[in-house]
C-alpha cells in the first residue's frame, strides 16, 4: 500500500543501491588524539557527537578523558 502511494508520487524511479556498505563500521569506536595533552583514546558512539561543517566536512567531537579538553576527529 505504501509503495503504491510512493510510486504514484515519484513515478517508476526508485532508489537503487549501487554498492552495499557495511553497517558494522558505524559500531566501531573512533580513535581520537588530544592536541592539548597528547592522549590517544578510543570512544564509542555514545561518547562523541557529530559536528558537521560545510567547509571542513564531517567532524566528531569528544571530551579528552585526561585534560577534559575538546578533541575533534575528521
């Protein structure tokens, strides 16, 4: 039923996956390096936030566990 309504709205053009990605990559921790104190640490998704920027692209922000400064990963 939903697909019929969708096809009426956009015609016969449906989204097509060209190459399937890997959802497990999103579950892996990111490795951050603090520029303030030099600490290298890994953080899971619940510990960092997304900070997108039109000029610089995708960035993730996390708090350093040692000095509590802001650390960015891109």
